[in-house]
């Protein structure tokens, strides 16, 4: 329980500059296991009138969840300059309802006054690793080279 509490309080690892949380959930007697990876980047947007570079804060969230008897889902959210981009991958069993899912998500997002730049819903063909989604991460060296 202590490890779970620490994870929920956004414990970060110096080797992976992301916030990572595990969320085991039970909803309507269905067990769901979820992982959330949150990353923050600063990108150069443009230069202002004084030729100074302007940095834009970008957040990227990668959420995976596996619902018992339903399947594996993945979601990537990117928030940049108050614009949200969503990529959602659903299990094969829900491919017939992709348009319904997309329409329902559009209704929920517009109801909550969220500005969406793109919304994609596709079939999940394979599980992606967080390193594929956060491809800009560089692995930090954690050892000392003692070779002569």
C-alpha cells in the first residue's frame, strides 16, 4: 500500500523523467488495470519582436488500460497551447462502434468546452511501450566507466 500511495503522489525516477502511476480499478464488478505516463516538454514556438525565442509548454499523457472481458485500450493525449490532440486505440471487439465512440467523445469534449485539434479512434493492433510514445527520451547513463 505504501508503494501505491507513493506512486499516486507522483513519485519520479531520475532515470525516466516521466510521472508514472499504476491504477488497479474495479468498476461494476469488472477489474481494470491501468498505467499512466505523463511527460512535460518545452518546445521552441517562434521568436518575438525582440528576436527572443518563445518556449511553449507541451504535456503528453499515455494511458493504457485493460478491462476484463472487454480488451486492451490505449490513449495518447497531447496538450499544447490550450489545444488537445487525442489518439485512442480500442480492442478488436469494439471496431464496429468506432464512429459511435468518436461522436460520443466529441459531444463530451464540446460539452466541457475543450478545444480539440485532432481526435482519432482506431483499432489497437499491438501494445505500444511508453518509449515508443515518448520517443524523445534519452536514456541516462547510471554507471561509471572504469575501463582502461
